[in-house]
């Protein structure tokens, strides 16, 4: 029995040893094969670093508002007797938009005006008699008081009637009316929106750290989603004198012409304030940057001993603009930076430069 157990143990040891030995043999062969493989050569495209002008700007999200805009409303309550405008109509200052019923006030005014000549004549007669010492001063003063009171009542009724004619306070474009003929409207009812679109304003906020870079009269450009590709030009006309204590931002307002009335109040826009350009800068395509938690880097072509390899250089990404980025690092002009094919690369990788169909412009367009 013991001899049989010993035999089984020997067989098991031999079996396991054979498997282990076979695996060691296979791994040895794999290592040998990998060691003898030719070094991979990766195809890449390159761009030569040249002194580039980098346009600087402050970018912000702005809110567009008209030069003047108001919801036209009534001061007094009444029934709408006339609507004198069409939706979307352009009106001038003083145009009567809506009339409210003023029949009662008109009747009262007529009654007061009828009495005015008689009261005025009585006052003038008593004043002449007083000069002749025929009546007392009290009688004259009483007649004068009655006359002036009647005049004041007439002016008050005229003002009340005028309040029942709602007029446009300035030239502009009307919106959609919110009242109907014969409707009773209480005081302060929103009748229609009126906007002066000849000149528009845009409000935006910038960090307090950039306050020293802007000034009154400084040019700005903006774009809106409604008109892709169109750029509007304006100038800064006001800077808030205080900084918001909660956000650390300062409000800025710019003014821009709007001859074709394309800009409307309430639009959001992308605002850009142009600053002084930076000359002789390192600008690379963003596709050439290896972004990593431990630091960003680019690969630079390194030719020596008839071999083309790459050298990894750590860089700081200062600013970005579209497909390009402004960087700082141990670079020099005429270095050739890898633009595509960086995913397979590591420091000292062997590469093969292939033609690049797209070249980085020597000078970026002005914003």
C-alpha cells in the first residue's frame, strides 16, 4: 500500500514538473522572439515652430438690451375705446397707441368750460369796481379764488383726459398687444412692449483681475446664436464703479449700432474684448499636446545618428483659441513638433515623418 502511494506521488511530481518546464520553455521562446523583433516605427506628422503673433482677448457671455425699452401701460383704469396700432408696427414719439373711455371727464370739462367766461367776467368787473372803491377787497378776492379754482379744475380734467390717451414715449418698434377693444383695464396693465432698436447695449461681467485691461471706448466684438458667423462691433461705454463682493466680478456695458434691427433685447451673446497682441510666441495645434494629470507635454522631433526619434518636452498651456494653443516650455523656434500620431509615442520612440495636409498659419487671424 505504501509502495502504491509513493508511486502515485512520483507520477504527480513528474506531471507537474513537465507542465512547469514546458511553460518555462514557452516563456523563454516568447521573450527571445520579442527581443529579436524589429523596433516599431510610428508614422507622424510635424509642424515647425515659428514666431507667431497670439491675439489676446477677454471673453464673456453678454446679455443684450435695447437703448430704450418699456412695457407701455396706463396710469388710470378704464375701458379701451380705440387701438391705433398694429402688432410689430414702428411708431414715433407721441403717437397715440390706445384710447380709454373719457366721456364722463369730457362732459365735466365742458361744464366747467361753459362757466369759465361768466366767472372770469365777474372777477374782472369786481376788480375794476375795487379800483373805484365801490366794492370791498374781500369780494374781489372771493371772485379771484372762484375764477382760479375753476381754471384749476379745467386743467385737472384736461390732464385726466390726456392720461386716457396712452402714447408712445419714444420712437421704436412695437411688439404684440395684450389688450382688446372694449376691454376694461386696471391701472398699470401691460398694453404692449416698445423697444428702441436703433442702438443696442450689451452687459457682461469680467473678473476684477482684468479690470485694468479695459477702458471706456475700447472696441468689442460679439456674436449671437441667431446669426452664426456674423460679427457685431461696438465700444465699451460704461464700467460699473464697484465690484460685486460675492462674485468678484465687475459689470461692463458696451454700445453697438443696430441699423438692420437684427439684434433684439434679451439675446445672449459671446463677447470678446480685444487686448494687445503677444509677439514671438510658441503656438502649437491642440492635437500635438499630451494632456495628463502629472503635466502636459509635446513630442519634438530629434534627428541623430541617421535615426528619427522623438523627445518628450513638458509644456504649460497658457491659452487656447480654437484648434491652437499658446504654450511655454523648453522649446525653441525651428523645433519640429509632432501634430498627429502621438497616442503610440513615448520618449525616444522611433518615428517616420509623413506629409501633413494641414499646416499651422504663420499668423493667427485677429479676433
